[in-house]
C-alpha cells in the first residue's frame, strides 16, 4: 500500500523524466567589476595615509605652532589629536561619498561601490568609513585580513556596509545559463505540482 506522500514523488519523477530531453539552455556572457584584492587596497591605504600626514604637516601643525598650541599632548582628547582624527575621518567619508574613491584608490584604479549597484548613501558611507574603520582597527588591523580570504575580497567594514571595492577598468567574465521549458512541459509540470 502506497502512502500519499510517496505518490507525488512519482509524479515529480515522471515530470522530470519527461522534460529533461526538452529543456533548452541559453548561454549569455556577463561582465562584472573585478574585486580589488588585499595588496592593492593596502598600497592605496598607504598612499591615503601619506596624503593625510602631509595635510597634518602642511596645514594643521603650522596653525598650532602659530597659536603656540600643544602638539605633543599624549591624551586622546588633546586638540591636535581631535583635529587630526576629524580630518582623517572627514577625508575618507567625503572622498568616498562624492567620488567613490580616495586619492590612493584613484592612483591604483579602484573604487567603492554598493553591493546592489546603486549610488552610495550617506548612511552607508558613514557606517563603512567611520564605524567600520573603528571596528577594523583592532590590534594589528586583523579584520582587514578578511580581504585576502573572502570570495569577493571584502573586509569586515565592507560586510557591515554591504559594499565592494572593485577595479574601475578590469572586469570578470561570467557566463549565465537560462533554462527554458517548452510550453507542453510547463503545462505537464503545473498539472503535477501540488
């Protein structure tokens, strides 16, 4: 005696056996930006640090010396420390929001994009460049190493903000396959589904 649960399985098998010979596949090529790896992002970040230290040396320090303000105060809330932190985060937030890349990323031809392909929103950029960077500066910058081991080369702050860092002019070719059933096979499948 067959149970009711086994009966639909036989119908499904019959449908799949009947339609396997009639299925057609259509292949199409798609191109997507190639993800930027660990080393290119590392060198872009080094360039950004050089730009920021230049801003500190050429603008911030002379102003502090002009007004005889303390530069070497070791406390985290010292005016020099706060101003350089503001400049650091403003640089990354504003450059990423308006240009999708910092100077370092421009030099190496990489940019930040949203995973869904839309324009970067303020909330995404602030979360990625501010909160994500604070999380990522755990000792030895270990969260940045995720870039080397994740399939789409995402760091922890990229996962948090749903962003990708990609090459501007380098693409990966992927092949998309679409399977279509003839109309008679679709009708047969619809009749045998619950």
